C-alpha cells in the first residue's frame, strides 16, 4: 500500500508545526541569527511497518524550547530584578558537565551577542558608554544565564501539542482513504 493520503496528512502536520514554531521564535525574539529558525525541518521515513515523522533542528533548539535549569540561582546578585530558577522542571541543567565548553567560552558568545544587540554599560554620572562595555556585559549576561537558567519558550512544544490534538482523526480518515484506493485498484 502506498498510503499517499496518510503521508500528506503527516506532511501537513509537520509543515504547520514548523511554520508556527518559526513564527514563535520571531515573536519571542529568539531569532538572533536565524540559525535555529533555518534549521527547522522534518523527514517522513516509511517502511512496511509504518511511518516515522522526525522533526529536525539545531541542538540548542531543545534548550530554547524546554528551558535550562540554572546552576545555583542564589549566586546571582541580590539586587537582580528577576530572582530564582527560570526552568525548574527542565531536564537540562547548566553546570551538569553534559555539554562541551567552558564558562569563558560562554562569556565570549554572550559578548558577541551583546555587541550584535549593542547592549553595554553606561557611566552613571556622564551617560557615556563604559570601557570594555561588550566584554563586561557579556560576563554579566553569561553569569545571570548560567546561574538562573533559561526560561522555557515552548516555541516548538505549543504548536506541536495544539495540532497533535486533531491529528489522530485525520490520520484515521486518511488511512481509510488509502486502504479504499488500494482495494479499488486491486493492489491487495
């Protein structure tokens, strides 16, 4: 059996989830360099036993979607406006040793981000930009993220779950259609 209608339903499901996920990345301002946005894709694999629908994205997409627990929120400045763990229920955690890289390399990436977004300190009484602005800001941002974590964006999970609710009925109807076509064509 070819199951073209079933394949079409799965393909439509995947395209909807990807389109909504991309929209969520943009609306949520999580589309810094479009690397994650452009990496969103899907594959439908099939054999005699059925279909497998795979969603593909950059590895850090899972961290953006689900969030990351911070190492120790108490180490962030007591004057910080936002306190506490950003993703207490995440399976990912900073400082767990499961990812390559050092804190210094993380600071460097955050410095690049600060420069791209033109985020830097100003001197209190003059309003001029402070010396070493991007590197210092990169350190502050990295420290805050490392200890408090990354808040879940659910950019992928929400559209997936929303569309998945309607998928079983559509799949059943498509499968029945495919089965009827196969019987009519005499391929059974």
